[in-house]
């Protein structure tokens, strides 16, 4: 029998998100547990940047110092973010609002008279609040990720389906490449309106990801698992999720390499709203099998795998991660 997907319970106590007491300086924008799927020894992977190929520990790649650090948001930024989070369903709404209010408190607490203990605690919370948020969803998705890798597709119920979608959309919006693009497009406009960009953007990105997740769930997008049966492996990158449709399209079509032998394509369906709700209800009651939300595509065509690897190659920011050297041949 399937182990039930963990119910989502935000790590909140007394109105505050629980924090690790260890300050995390180096913050990953691609999960280490995911990157280790491309490792032969569980510790390091093959890497290609613009200059060379080399071996690197997963703890040293796809990261930036202080990437998610929040110094504190002002009152106007707080109100905009709270408004955006109000369109999110519980329990995520409560989690987002707790984080937003905490980040506003950082600004207030920083103005208090100097106190060494307060300063040390506040510094840790500023550094860890978003890092801990992403950690929650890495923990939530891990059982479902293992099921996908092992081919235990019968275990993918509606809860784990939602966990997978939420993890992928968060990965889509959290990389340094996405943050750089957002900064180039939005920072000037926000400054003209008297708004601060960096902390706002970090918080706004997780709200945007949740809005996208709810759309995918509502419209019952399908998980297509591409099982790679060729001699080459899937590669991944420091920007591993790609929308295959154009930005002006109403829908999205997300591609994400799961591991060297499997990839996930999240595809739109033609279900009406009523049909989608009926399917979700029947899935919850275990009246139907997961085939309504998941299908398997066993791919033996070498050229099709190359096409998907080319997508990953072109969507990278600075680095590609791969299992064997021949997996990246012909992609330059």
C-alpha cells in the first residue's frame, strides 16, 4: 500500500516561521538532493561551464552567497505582497503572510538600539527565512520524487501530484538566471514608484509560483514522464525548468529533467472545469487510477532525447550538469 503523501503543515509556531539557528551563507537555487541524481558517487557531478568540463561536489554548485537573504521590506511592499498572497488558498496563504509580516518586522527590529544578542538572532533569521521555506518543499516532494525515479507511478495520488507541481513551479522561479531577468525588467519601474526591488522580488517570486501551481491544479495539467531508453542520458542545468511555450501564450508547458533516465513534461489538458473537478474528486476517493494525471512516454528515439537535451542546454545560465561526457556531445 502507498505511503500517504505528507499533509502540508507549515513549520509555524506562535505566529512565527520556525528557523534553523545555523546561518546558511551559501544558498542553493537548485536542490542538492536533485543534483545528486547526476552523481555516480552521491557527492559530485560532471559540470560544464563556458570554459571547461570538471568534477564538482554538489554542495559547491548552483548556489550564491546570501541569495535569499531578506534585509526587511517596507510598509508599501508589505501591503502589495499581502494582497498578492490573499489570492492563495490556505494553508499556503497563512504561511506566506507569516513570512511577509516577519520580513516587515526585520525592518522595524533593525531600527532598535544596538543589542548583540538581538543583532545575532535577527541576522540569522534574515539569512534563513526563505532558505527554510524552500527546505519545507524539498522535504515534501522527496517521497514523490523517489516514486517517479523508481517508476512507482501508482503511488502518485492527488496530494503527491500537487507536491510535484509546487516543487517544479518554485524551481522555475527561484534560480539566479530568473532573478537577474526579473531585476532587468522590473527594478527600474519599481524605483520610479518608490518601491525597493530585491527583497520584494524574492518574496514575490514564491507567490507567483503558487499562483501558477493553483492554475495547473485547477486545470488538471498532466504529468508526462519521458522514460529515456536510449544510450545517452538526460542532462540538467543551473536553470533546470523550461516553459516550452512562448511567454505570450495563455498556457504553459513545463519541461524538467528528473534524473539521467527520466524527464517530466507538465502539459495542458482539454478538461473543462467541471470535468477536472470530477476527476480530482474521484482520485481523492481512489475511484480511478493516476492515469488521468500521469502518463508514461517510453522514448527509444535518440534524436528526441537530443532535442530535449538541447532545450536544457539552451536554457542554462552558466552551467550544465551531466553523467557521462558523451551526453553533451553535439550540443555546442
